[in-house]
């Protein structure tokens, strides 16, 4: 008589959940990563010639014979130049604040890190406010030099200048940590052997930073190659803006726009894959620097040459002015009335909150001299329906996507660690890292094309139609953030002691209870940090919103970008420029709060938190005259 025990084991809840999870994971991986991108690839070779015959190479021949290679060259030129300028500025700001003894380094550091709290379309808006034809700096220069070209801040030079200072945020985070990890004993040893300060920097310090610098260089190159917001707003013909333009075109307007957009997307993907493979190969070589067993904290180096010291200080504060001027001017003008903002004229007697709250009517005289009223023509960020709608939609979609990415990754990483000696764990990890191989624009464009019909894979639904596009944007947000979430949360799981899981199992706890009661509380701070950072990045995300381009999926960044298009037309939307400034300030506040919670409060250990709480209690006791318990 056959025993029923094996059957029960096969039908156990754990087995059923494992099978269900595997099927769901495979469904999502194929449906929202592989199949849409494969559809984009095959669409390139599905075009027909003038006689209606299939011609797989038609689009490629059109690409080579037309002007499309110029878009690729423009993106490559921008990426190559950015590698040089961003590394020069990025290394400078880190050395000036962390390695050399520069007066006011703490204030300088705050200025250099302002790009962490506003980026993308908000940052470009700040630079446009200063340097566009009617910008503050341009107006001042035009008054000083009447013959100058007021359109100077556009095209390649404007994009390179803007992105140079926008992309140094990675240096401010990662290179700063790398230079703080340098063993000062090696620096002292080199100096005791008679090496001059510049030689110490070149021969001892820089080799330690090379692995980090190489990673930052690759990241910068990919950022320049896939640039979207700056080229779009500043008028530079690169790959991503052209993909978005072609995606909104039709065959009645031009030849094979969708296939051409797909080809440009695939070219971006090939460049990205090549760079990531090269980076992985470089990292596997193992670039290490031997240090002493007891590391000493790095001591800032004084610049002995007085001329070099003065030049270093001048250079540091010039960079500080470049970083801080857009931030300060945006904040100041967000409290000016609409007339001052549009004319870029500062009047300290015209402070107002109209760019933030409420709405008011605009009274004007028509051509007959009669007074007319335009209802609600002056409205603030939180008094304008379109802006509030964009904030609400972006908030909900970003929060859902950030939470969904964390949930998927936590479950997947738990599975990976549970089966870390088996091949299937590596397959799951590779699937979650798959979006890193593809540019964001390719993923979003693939979604837009593949799901813009009644697709069998999603039960015959058109996910690009009307409000369904919001679900599509959430899925794109989630997929794009999976690799970052995986790297961060996987690192947190290494902190879990295997003995804790064994102890819970010995006490009779099942896998689910062990996960919820033991593992999750340990990794929860890291999970919340990943959620916060992903939300911060998605809340003002521009590239994906521009690719989908649907009124029902109009994100906050798209609202900001289009605020000034109809400003003053037919006496409506009079203070769009002021509302744009206020929106940028709002973004900086939200981003700054999240970064403070993650890197400020969230990075403190238990002892630091208890000590800080004790200090606050003592301060409160001194203010109230009460005694605190020892």
C-alpha cells in the first residue's frame, strides 16, 4: 500500500506558493521585459518597399543614407565631452571639500550637493531662468554688451554646460565616500619619503580612486548617451528626443517613423550593453590597494604654495556661485509677483505667495479701453488644477511603483539567499538585473508600441488607451527601478545572521513566519531607504512621461515642462513662470526631506539615536525648568 506522505509534501502550502510565485515571476518577466523589447527589435525588419514586398533592410538603408546617423553622433559627442567635463568638475569639488584644506568647505559642500535635491526638468528650468534669451544673466550681459546674441544658451554648448553640473551628484556621493576611505598612513608615508603634495595626490590618492572613477565615467557616458530633458528643452538633436518625436509621428508624415525609432532604441541598447559588459570585465580584474592594518582618518592637506592656494579658493567659490545661483534665484523669484517673474526684475517690495497658493482674477483693458476680467488667470501651484493633478498623479504612481519594486525584490532576494547554492537563484537575479542592460527609452517605447493594441498577453486589453496608460507607466517605473533595488536590498540581506533563521526554525516557526518576524525587521530600514530614493527619482521623472505622452498620464515633470507654453495667451495662465519657479522649490523641499530622512536620520545607528534623544530631552528640560532622570 503506497504512502500518502509524498503527495502531501508535493501539495504543501510552501510548494504551492513557490509554484505560484515562479509562474507569476515568469509571466511578468516575459510580458513586461522580454516580449515588448523583442517586438521592438523585430519591427525594424518588418517594413516593406514601394511595391509592397517585405524588405528587412529597408530601415537600415534609410538610416545610413539619411540624416539619422547625426543623432547618434550628437549623442556620442555629448557623452564623450561629458566624461571630460563632469570628471574635471566632479573630482574638483570632492578634492576641494574633502582632501584640501579650503576655508568654508562645509558651505561649499552644501552648494555642490544642491543637484541632489533637484534634477532633470527642474534643474534645466533653473538654468533656463538664468541664461535663456530673457534670463537674468543674459539680460545683464546684453546690457553690458549690446551686440551679443541673446540666443547663446541653446544647442550643444547649453546642454553640455547644464549637464556638467547636473551630473556631478554621483561624484558628490560615491567619490566622496571613496576619498574618505583612504588610509592616511599611506599619505604620511609618501610625504616622509620626500614626495611633494602634488605627487602624493597623483601617485597615492588617485590610484585608490580609480575603480570608483571608472564606474562614474561609465555612468556619465551612459547618462550623456541617453540624455532626454536637457536636449529637449535646450534644442539639441540627440537620440532620445528624436525617438520620442518619431514615436508620435505616423507614416503619413514621414517614412517608417516607428521602425526608425525602434532602430535608434536598439542602437542605444547595444551601446549600453557594451559599456556594462566592459565595466563588469574591468571590475573582475580586481583593482586593489594594500593599506596598513590599522587605518588612519584622512587629514586635509594644506596647499603650501600661496598662489596655488589663492587660485584654489577662487576656483572653489566660482563653482559654488555657478551651483548656487540658479537655486537662490528660483527660490527668490518664486515669491515675486507674476510681472516681476516674467520680466526677470527683482522688487523686494513685491513679495507674494500667489505662486504657491490660491488663485485670483486678472483685470485688463481691451482694445476699446473697457476693463475685462479673466477668471483665475493667476494661480499658484496648489491652486491650479493641472499642476495639482500632475502632483497627485505622480505622487500616487511613484509611490506605487517604488513600493512594488521593493516588494518584488525583497521576495526575490529572500528566495535567492534561500537557494544561493543553486543555479535558479542566479537566474532570478539575472532576470531582475535585465533592465540595466536596456536604456529607459527602449523599455518605455517598447511598452508604447506593444501594448497599444488589444494584446492577448494582458487578456485582450489595450494598456495604452486612456486611463490604462497609468498602469503602463507604473509598470515601466517598477521595471526600471528593479536593478537598483536589488543591489541595495541584497546588500542588506548579508547582514542577517544564519543562526537567527536556524533558531526560529528550531522554535517551530515556518518559512513565512521566519521571514516576517526575523528577516524583514532587519532589512526594513534599507528597504525603506530604497523606497524613498526610488520615489524621489520617479516623482520628477521626465524621460518616461515624455515617451508615453498621454493626457491621462500627464506627470508632474511634464506639467512643469509645458507650464509656460500658453503663458499670457488670451490673458490666461498669467503667472506660469512664477508657478514653475514655485514648483521647482516644492520639488527641492520634497527631495531634501527624503534625503534627510534617508542619509540623515536613517543612517544613524541605535547609539546615535539614543544620544540625540537624550540631548533633546536635556534641551527641553532647560527650557521648561524640569529635571531629567539620569
